[in-house]
C-alpha cells in the first residue's frame, strides 16, 4: 500500500508539472493582424512620394483619422504560436500636396529616403 501512495503522489507531481510541457505539444496557429510591413518596402520609401506610390509599396494604411487625412498609421501585430506577441508601428506624414514628408515609428528611413523621387 505504501508504494501506491508514492505512485499516486508521483503521478500528481508529473501531472501538475506536465501541463506546461504538454501545452507546448499542442499546435497553436500564428496570429497576424494589421498590415504586413516588409523592411524592403519601407527602405524603398522616398521623401516626396505621393500617397498612391506609398499605397503601391505598403498597401492601404490600417488607420487614417478623419480629422487628419495626411497621417497614415500602419500597424503590424504578430503572435507566433506559443511566443509573446510583437507589434511594429509605422506612421507616415504627408503635406497638403499629398507628398510624403516624414516617417516615424519602429522602422528607420532607408538610405535613399531623402533622394529625389523620379
């Protein structure tokens, strides 16, 4: 009878510890929301690009506030499987002529950002 108590206690301990390990065995789908922002596309942005040119490179923005149509927000949120979620933001500002004048957020302007648009 003594070995059964030890076996039950061992099984209980394994069951309690095993939950964290067993969870890793369960497949979890990657969750992507918002814009998929490629570094290559951000590097291709240039000062003075039109809104249409930017939309061609990055796709439509996630958010354009109604009172501020010259500020575009691109948000990329990802949670791969069992890992912690990450979020990257890109905020683009345009002047009244619909030309790109500034970028802010988690991405750095590419080397050619201040080169003339052709």
